[in-house]
C-alpha cells in the first residue's frame, strides 16, 4: 500500500522544486501543500515540524525537514 | 586508494560547467558538493543567461543538472569538505564521510549568506529567522517582520514582503540605503515600512519562535516585536576549508587568467574566486576555463 506523502512548500523555494522533482522521478504520488496561499496549511506545517523552513515532508507521519534525500529514501523504502 | 585525475568541489554553475568539459575530455573525475546549483538555485528570475530570455533559478539549475547527468558523472552530493592536504603527487580531499585523492582540483565552492553573529541567531534559524525571503517569505503573511541589511538584496526582500507582511522594519547599519534608486524610493514611500538607519542588531529573542529583535542605535537599545527576521547582509566565500592558498581581503581565492591559484595543481572558478563580477554566466564560463587549464596542466605533468 502506497504511503501517504505530503509536501509543504512554497513555489519559490528551490529545494521545494527539487524535492518534488525527486519524488516525481521516483514515481511517488504526493499531495502538494502550497503554504504560500493557505495559512491553515502553513500553521499545520509549523506545528508538525516545530519550525518554519520549507520544504517539509510528511510521510505517513514521519516528518522530514528540508531536501534530505537519504532520509526520504529510507522513509519511502526507495 | 584510487587516484582520480580531477576532483571538482562544488556543483553550482562553475562546477557543473567544469564537469561537462571534464566529461568531454574523458577525464577520470569526481564531483563533491554540498548541493546542486549553489546560489543559482536560490535566484528568482534570470533574464541575462544567453539562450533563455526568461528562466527561474531552479529551472536553470534543473537544465544544468540534466546536461551534466547525460554524461553519467559521479556526483557525491551532501558532502562538505573538511580538509585538503597535499601528499607527494596528489591532493587528498576529506569530508566527514569519505576520503578521495586526485592529481588536480578545481574549487567552485561559491558563496553563502553572511550571518549576523549575534545571540539567538543560530537558535532561531528557521524558527522565524531566515536568509531567504524568496523561499520563506510567504510563511509570514500578515505578520510584523524585520529585514536586516541596507543593500539591494535587503531592498528586494522588503519589496517582496510588502505584498505579504503587515509591518516591516528595515534595519540598516549605515546612514543610507542601497544604490538602486527605484527600489529605494518604493521602499521609503511605503507606509508599511519603517526604515531605521545607523542601527545594528544586538540579539534575537523568542520562545519556540522569534518574538523580538533587539537593536542598538546611538548606543541606545530598543526592542521591536516581530515574528520574522530576514537577514540580507551579503555573502561570504566558502573558502575556509583550504587555508594554505592565496586569498584577498574578502576571503576570495585569488586566480589568474587561467584560473590557476597560488598552489600548482589547484584551480578555482566562480564566486569563490576574486573574478570581477559575480554572475551565473560568468561563473559558468570560468568553470569551463578552469577545466581546460586543468586538462592542459595534467597533460604537461610527468605523473607516474
């Protein structure tokens, strides 16, 4: 069963673009949470990760801050 | 240990271009870098890279990376150099995870944001304090923020935040703001913006997130209530990992026309060097030049 993957991001942050590209390249389906247009999503991201930097990934409750390829691969079992 | 012909340090425009040239020269080489794209990845809109009338930083970096990957280049990403040592015939490059050897090096490690160096800065990084208004700005919608700096990048950050934040303090440590008259007028004309010249940051305060910034002006301290702090006080070269090389007063590695440094066998290119003008297209051109010089140097050496 595929994992539930959310990416909290802004359209202007380079690592957000790169992390989404990385997921696409690995055929990972994800929900793109644009925190620049939705304040509720931004608040959700801050409460989950305890910080304000983007991107933040939520992989079935596993919170990863930044484009940390190693952790993402591990969490997704890639 | 395996000895490479070349190790390229850094994968911004200079490093990636050097890598493309090295691949086409069929050199045995390795790239070692903290990230891909360097500062170019953080650029907003680029309208002066020949061939692209308009492209964003992340898109241009994606193109660069795509071009590089077609050659099957070995890239060690996420590695930070902790030391470089000259052994008998080779250089040893050390990161926290690995050690490699090569006959020649090209350093393209670029620049990074300068830090304030005040209490609270490290603690609140990404907890309200950021060095990238473009990336993190949208998270401060309707909030009161401070932008620290007085140059054009600080003005640019203020202009971006004028569309997002409620109130903006611009804290500038000199008497006047940056040289771009158009930007300066927009900033000073806005009712949302309070410009505080001749002020320096003393500390950053908060609990889980930033709550206040303490500034000092004419030896008088004051406290501003802000939820966000954008630090835009310029860039410094990533050149600390190589102490025994000639640098200028800014810490930039000194290179000649052939991108040779003061150490034979070590070449450098892009923003980490003292090349006049820091531009993506210049860094890319310098990267190609450094690779061709390194190739020529190798061909002339009596390596075993």
